[in-house]
């Protein structure tokens, strides 16, 4: 059974593959035979010079390419009770994971071989978990119907639409751009994937066996809000501003400019300040024309920022002391000379409990689900007869089952 599925953008992740970014270089030893060095014998006096001996020419030997390890797809790699995990199962999952991992970039074959060896233990472990779920579902008479699958997919689609403030058309466009298929095609493909059915089976088993552990009470939600009020739910006063920067440092090396160059920057800043404060002046256009900050592309817009923690002190102090719509005089920082325009202010605020209680509840449920899932697999493994025949040195680097 394949167990890897990329559930892009949906609000669920039912399998996590670890170690997919690990790479290993496989070096080849230079086996070329070097020619034997010439050897000159000393000829004793008063002896007959022997016939010259032709040196034996040694032709360099080109090493033969390493042949892929022949793999038997029917070989039993592991067993869970009486259920077998075959080499073919590992090959199929490795191929699917490889296609998902490296769809946008091609990796050299030697590095791919190392990657396959690295992820193999994780794939075996995931296949063992898959068999554990299969056994437990059978013992608990848990089944998943076509309606269960359709309802679960639609629920997750709605969760995505709500969380991202998307329409169904927005979601469809995102799926087409990222996965080259329509949303309807993607959902149909997911319906027929055994991995999704397995995920729903696990969800149902969790709800049956750990129902009390998965509950989140009103008190828990309230306590989280109260205990984390300052950390998550209070927003300090913020200012939105744009600026024009006349840099006094090299933007690439980050080293200070010479004194002469700094004087020139200050002179230029004074001149532009007059332009900026002229009636009908377009601050954004002047920022695009004169500013050396990357924000010049946005007309100097820096967005919102708090009083401390984001901007250097002289800049933040000037911005917070300036009224909305007003422009500061020249402000000097370690970056250079700034002309700042304040465009908006937000007063300090606290997010009301009613606005975040559902998000808090959902977060606490996810935490409890993660804990219960971990315990679920631990319990299943404790009572199952699991045998893994694989040894590290047995792991083949190449994928050749011919």
C-alpha cells in the first residue's frame, strides 16, 4: 500500500516523511593501475652487456561501472503479526516520495542513491505503522465508507476556504498553479488513494479509543487565553510610515562611506527635503526616484511597526512623535539620512476572547491529537509481533528490480 500523499494546502497532514532533504555523496575509488616505474640495473665492469629488455607496457585499466544491486521485489523485509512488508512496497513508496521531493529539481544519481538509503528506515517504519492500523481496524470493526471520504474531503476544503478567506475558484486556481490539475481532479485523485482512507481510519480509531483525551474544555480555552494574553493577544501601538534613505554605507559590503561621501549624502537629503515638503509633492514618486532603500520600489512604504524591536531607535522615535500625514526633518541613523512620512497609526489593543476562542480550541485539540497519536502507535507496537529483517548494510543504494 502506498503511504505517501502530498495533501497540498488542505488543512490536514496525515503522514510526515522525515529526512527527505538529507543527501549523501557516494565517492568512487580511483582504481586505475599506474605504469610500473622504470628500473635501471648497474652493469659491473668487464662483463658483457646483456640484450636490452623491452619494458612491459602497462595499459591503464578503466574501472567498470558499478552495476545496480539486483533487488528481489518479493523479498520479505518486515512482518507485523502475519502481515508482510515486501521490497516492492518499499520501492513503490520510495519512488512516490522521490517524485514528490524532487519534482522541481533534478538530483545527480549518486546523491539520489544516498538519499534513498537515508529515507529507507523511515519508509519501513511508516509501512509498519500502516500494517498496525490495518490490524487494529479489523479487530475494532472500523470501516471507512465512500461517504466518509467525500465528507472528510469537503470538510477540509471548507476549512481551507475559511482560513484563507478564499472562494472555491481561488482554491481551484491555486491547485492548478501548484499541482497542474483542477481542484475537482485533485479531490477525485485523493478519494482513490489508499493513504487517505488509512488516514481517516486512524482518525476514527483515535476518536474511539482516546475520546476523553481529545476533549478540550471551556476552562482549558479560557486558561490558555488568560495565561498567554500578553504573549499572543495584546498588540502594542503601531505606526505605518514611508521613508527616503540617503545611505552612508555601502549597501553591499555594509561598510561606512568616506566622510566626503557622507557630506554629499547629507547635502542631497537637504535638497530633497525641500522637494518633499513642497505643496502637491508626491512622496512615493520621490522615494522611488531618490531612496537607496529597497523599499523605494514600494514608494518607500515600510508597513506597520511597533515602538521597539523592529526599527532602530532614532527612526522609531521620530516616527512615533510625528502626526499622521506629516513629514519629519532629516533623521540620522547608522544607515544614513532619512526623510520619514507617517501615513497611519494603530492604538494599542487587545484581541477579544470571543474572536480567538475557536482558534485556541482548535490549537489545543491538535496538540492533544498529536499526543494521542504518539500514544496510539506506542500501544499498538507494544502488543504486536513486529519483526524487521533489514540490517543497515543490507539497504540497497540502487533501485533496480529487473
